[in-house]
C-alpha cells in the first residue's frame, strides 16, 4: 500500500493546530483504504502549547511529532523531507499550520494532479492586499528568467511525490532554513520534475502583513542564491490553470488599518521599483538590500492605494503587466 504524509510546519500555532490537524485527519480517513497515512507536525521551538496540543489530539490517522531546536520554516520542511525520504513516502503534502480555510477536497485535488505530475503548487483566491512578495517580486522575476507565469509559486501548500523527495535530498542546502524554503522548492521542481497548478479556492490564514518585510528579504535572498545554485533551468514542464486569483472583496479593515489613503501619496511609477528590478536583472546581484526593500515598500503601498477601487481583473492585469514590461524591455538602463 502506498504512503501519504502531510506536514504541518509550526511555530506558536496553539490557536489553530487542533483545527487544522482534525480537518486533515478527516480528509485522510477518506483515502485511508488505499493509502497508509500520517500527519507530521514539524515544530521549530514553539514557546506555547502547540506541540502539547498536537500530541494530545485523538486522531484516526497516525501522528508524528518532530521537534526542531532551530527556528525557521525551512528547518521544519527539511526535517519533514528527511522523514519522507527515510520512510519511503509516496505522496507528501505541506500545509501551513495557521490555515483556517483547509477543505477536505484539497487532498483529493492535489492527489489527482499528482497522477500526471510530480509537484503541485496552489492557486488561491486572495485579497488584493495579500501576497505582495509573490505579486510584485516573484511573478516578474520567475517570468523574466524562466518564461512562465506562475500565480503563487511561494504558496507553501504543496503536494509532491517520491521522485521529487529524492531530488530534494540531492539538492538540499543550508541557505533555505527560513521563509526562503518555498521558492527553493518551487525552482527545484521547475528544474527537475513535472509541475502543475491546482485551484483550491479561497485561502484564509493568520495575517502576514506584519512579516512582509522579513518574508521579502528572505525570499529575495533565497531566490538569488537558488538561481545561481541550480544553474540553467531548461525543458520546463509546467501546466498552469489560468484562473483569476484576485478576490473581489476590498478588505476595508486592512485598508483603514494601514491608512494607505492618507499616508502614501506617491504613484506606482514614482516608486523606483521597476528601476530597482532592472538593476538586479542587469547586474545579477543585490547591491543594497535596504534600497531594494524601500522601493518594494513604496511600490506595494502605491499599488494598495491606486487599486483599492479597481476590479479584480484590473488588479490581476497590473501584476502581469509588470512581468511583461521587464521581459519585453530587455532590462535597458
């Protein structure tokens, strides 16, 4: 019988660990006639009761707890990949432990995609203020270097098979121990295996706006190092869904909290973000991370303000237009 393992990487998630674990348990029970299933909580030193709660839960599916002394999402994922490799897991999933919108059908949808693919990335409905590092950094850079539009390459909630697990063991490295793990996993998949998107509906999780700058720095540095570490990526096998990702809801609470209307008066073209990206693409290095971050911050907040009342289609088009602009202009400075 083939084996399935689901990873919940966590740090101080006592408020949601029971909710997400029991939902996954229910989903896995429905496929347990055909698969041997396990839920793996990989925790990086939580100071709350995350691990205690996880271990106390009465699930039908087997549970495994892996405690890591070092902090970092990448640390948790690496420990999970090691577990999968050692235990000969056939299909593996990673879902962030703060997910509140997990649906049972996600397991079925990803498994179905894995019949003809080795690595599956999600497409979620997201509010226009979410996914900033994805929308304004990763989408244009991935399109520039690899010629594919991938809507949520660092979505983090992935599915993959034994073939990918073996590739990961071959390539894993020390610079992916934080938030940079997701872009590393995706680029490795793009280089080595068949990749597909899958539509999973709306995603709700703990707000990450307060961590935007930390995520941006770690993802950018990881992208830069991973691109050079993996070398050329040719003969890409990627199947996209082509589904609109921006949700129509305006999220007024977020907008008012950040006072975008009153505080930031610059326009998108005044943010220097395009120029900053062009410099990176021309010289292939990050000369000044603080300057990079400042331009990103300005562009993001200008986007929030200018697209507050735009349609989802217009918001989506702006994201793609940035990617197309960089590619078509051939990075002339």
